[in-house]
C-alpha cells in the first residue's frame, strides 16, 4: 500500500525497495534489531546450570539481585574477559579505576566508554571516590545529574534539564535533543531563545541560561540513550554475575559459541585456567560432546566440536553411537562402530592429533600410522558380519574379528606431539613447548614475560614464537611475532638485518632467546620487544654456560666420536676486520675410582681442543653413546 516491495527468488519474505530514511518518510515504522551472541551464551549457560544443579530447575536471570557484592568485586578488579561490553583492555582499566558499586555505575560506564565522552571518565571516577567536588551549574539540575556525579551522560538528562530549567514539555525536549544532535544552526538559535525565556521564569539569568544551553548542546552531540545503555549494562551484569557464581558454566557457554574461533578460545582458556582455576580435560571420544560441557565447579570437558577438521555431523554420530551402545573399548572398536560415511579418515586423524583417543591408547604416532589399517579392519568386519567362520563357535576369537596390532612407529617427541595438537586445537592444551626448556633457560633469562617492564637497558627474554608474519616496512622487511613463555605473551619486532641473519630460527613454534629492549607500545597500550639479537638454545648455552660435565663411573667415554660429529660452530665476526668466532663449550669429566681400601674423585678439564657445540642433538648423542655419563650443561658456580 505504501512502498514498492521486492522478493528474493526462493524466499517468502518481502523487502522494501525504499531505504531506511525513505521508509520513515512515507509513514512506516522502522525498528532496529541487534542480534547478540551474548543472549545465546546466557541461554546455553542456563541449560548447563539447570542440568548440573537440581536445585536450580527454575533458574531465571531476571531473578538475579542487582546488588551482589562479589559481582561488583569482580568488575572492580577488571576480571572481565568475555563479560559483555566490558572485555576490552581499556574497559578493564576503566573498571579498576571506577570500582563500580551500584548498577547505575555500570550504566554510566557503558555510556561513557566511547569516543568523545571517554574524556569525562577520569572526572567521573574522581567524583565517585570523593577526590573531586561534585558541582552543578544550577541547583535545579542536581536531581537530574546526581546519579552521574554532576556529569551529563545521557540524552534523557539533556531532555530533563530542558524540561526542568527551560520549561519545555518532554515532547518539545525531544525535538530540542534531535536539533542539538543534528547541529542545525537556525533551529538552535530559535531553541536558545525559548530556553532562555523558560529559564528566566525560574529566576535564571540570560548569561547562566546560555552557559547551561551550551553545556546541553555539547553533551547532546554524543550523549547516549540511557535505556539502551541500561539494557547493555543489564547483560553485562548478568554475564559478570554468571562468571562469578557459575564459572565453569560461564566459560563452557562462551567457548561453545566461539568454538570455531581459535583466538577467542585461547583467550577464554587462558583466563579460565590462569585467573579462575578451571581445569580442562582434553577432548575424549568417550566423554566429549559437540559442545564444551561443565563437569564440575572448576572442570570443563573440552568440546569435540572445537577440534579442527571434524564437523558437527561427525561428532554427533560419534556421541549417538556411544550413547546407544556404550563407551568405545579401543581405537579399532571405535573405527568399526562409527558411521564411516560421516566419520572419515580426516576426522579420525584430527581427533588423534587432539588427543581424543589418549584414554584408549596414548601412543598417538602409532594411532595416526594405523588409521588406514583400522578402516580396513572395520570394512572387513562389516563385510563378514553375516558370515560365520568354520571354527568361530561364537567365541569371537576367529581371525576375522581379532583386532590387529598398531603399526610399529617411533613415538613423537614432545615438540612433535604438541605441534600437531596445536594444529588440531589451535593452541597447546595438554602442555606447552616451553615446558621442556623452562628449567634450563631460567638460569640465564630469569625474568618472565609477565614481569617485564619498560626499560632503556637491553634485556634477555625467552619464549616460543607464534603468529609470525613478515611485512614490508619503509626500511625493508620486518618480522612481527608473539613471544610466549606461558606466563604471558609480548609482541616482538625484528628489522630486516636481524630477520635475514636468523631466518632459520624465526619461525612459529621455535624456542628462542632474545636480547632486546622492552618499550611501551603506544598503539596497543601494552609492551613491545624490539629485537637486537636472536639465539637458539645451543648458542645461548655457549654464551651463558661454563662447560659440559660428564661422569665416567668406570665406563668407557667415546668422546672423540661426539667431538668429531659436533665440533664448535664457526660464526662470522660482526665486522670484516675481526676474526670469526668459535662457539662451543669445554668438556669436563668427573673421574671416580674406588677400591675396598680407597675411593677417589677428580674433575678433569679436557682443554680448549675438546670443545663441543652443545646442541640438543649433541647431548642426545652423548646419552646414546654414554648412557651413564649424566651429561649436564653447567651454569654459574655449577
């Protein structure tokens, strides 16, 4: 009747062919609908709460009291990762400064944290905590501005001031607010006269009326709609309350909704583990579901659906088979029972890398090598299901049903296993690549990343590289990456010379020791590491350790073989006129001899010609040739 419509082929819903402004102009009503994942997260968490707590069968967020002290404490501490509207680093800092204590504070902070009104936040915090006097341009304005400590925050306050001071009706005040927001000069001059006239009836001078009008005009330009801010604040409060009182349900709900976003999962996982003591059980084909499931107040079963390369149909088929016919007894039992049209080899390989079969068989390398064999066994089992063997006699020990052995293969190293786990999950769940080296590198890189501070002096920092990217800068190529030592991460930047000199070491999942300057990063608000020198662990041993110690213990030490295979490394001098450097560590041997009458112990330094390059490969070779030599890299006093 009012505007032309359009219907997408195959759709049964109509779309107006006028845009949003013209739709309003012809008299139709326009609604804005905002879809929020937060509502789904709260609903998912509610399901978890009702399932795990029988006494909460009628749980309802609407019944939550808005004066819960532990929730305000959580907000005041800035522990708001995944809390709606309050999760950014800037918001966390603002909450720590403001220390909200009533619901109205949350409404105001949600409204203020935007370009423009953000400048008022320090004054808001200072007034709230009595460090700055709360003042009002006129006593009549106190009733309107008291809850925001004399600061005009909301559009509704602009309208109320126009009503109380300038004698406007609320309808007229809304027209004034609109005119102020659109900055229409002629309209503003007209309203200024009306406002001054109304103010005069309240005994307010022309000068003060103009000052108040200017103040209103300034705030109307970026004032927030209070009813909008209150709705946001209520969701923020509900998510914060949930995080405080039902922590595992909160994280399970958030991680379920974000299960295809690895970066978010890592942030939620680290917050849950580091700040709230949550333990995640790894993906498990005998326990896991498509979703993250809270299994206790502080425990969550990792979602099978969050394993990359699986898919909802495959996971639901696994869960359905397990529910109908009981837990899987072995890897081969799993492959024989699941629907292999849905659960294909790619899905099984992803689950192996994620550790989902660890409770059935911890040898992940053997499982991965046996996927083809397991599918072949499953196909043979299905083909022979209706054929009885001559000697079967119902005892199920015939060759057709006997499970084969896993394919023989070497187990993965810790690095291989964790790297493949990271490809399947997106981050390290059951361990960290830094674990293997942490005890040793802390001998010379003592400061954790979490404890670093801005410093003019070069510092030695260590960790695992991740998210490496190479960009073309104004002065050549630049490497930007994150350095992670489990305590925290820091962004590191290496220029082209450093990048070219260390391209073998600067790659994802590599342990590096870096000397560089830690400085404030104005862009991110955090710290940044400007890389000056990069070392691998072997080179760091050469620089910071004193020697390699071996114990003879009456055994033969075929050291010549190791020294021949792993001689000192020649490193080009930093300047052409200087001699090349030799990187290596001297070897010392502890000699022990004993007889019934006498025992003796001495330590021999084998001298400069018996230096070894102390790589992991060299230490592994020593262990292989001299299993009882107790090879040890000695630092400090040793």
